[in-house]
C-alpha cells in the first residue's frame, strides 16, 4: 500500500488517498466513499505517489483532466 496526493477534478481540493497495488491494477481506498475503484476511475488528478523505495513520484500536471472533460 502507498500514499498518494491528488486533487478533486470538480471541487479542486487536495486530498490524500491510499493506493493498493495488485496484479489486477492499482485500487484507491478513499475516505470519501465506501467504493473501491481503480485509480483511473476516480474523480482525482494525481499529483504524486509514494514509491516502493519510499521516494515520491510526481505526475505531469499538464496532463490533468477537469470536470468538463472527465
């Protein structure tokens, strides 16, 4: 399990998430919902995530999607 930092596409608020990496994909555990979803099915733009070596991987924020193109 890894921590991720993200921003909600509609509300534009920052949020921390827990990622569960499996052979079937990366799932998101989110305190705002009881549903477990694959990371790309969530309403978030990911800013960074913790890697297995405990360093942080940053995502290209120029590729973010917003509510109007989600």
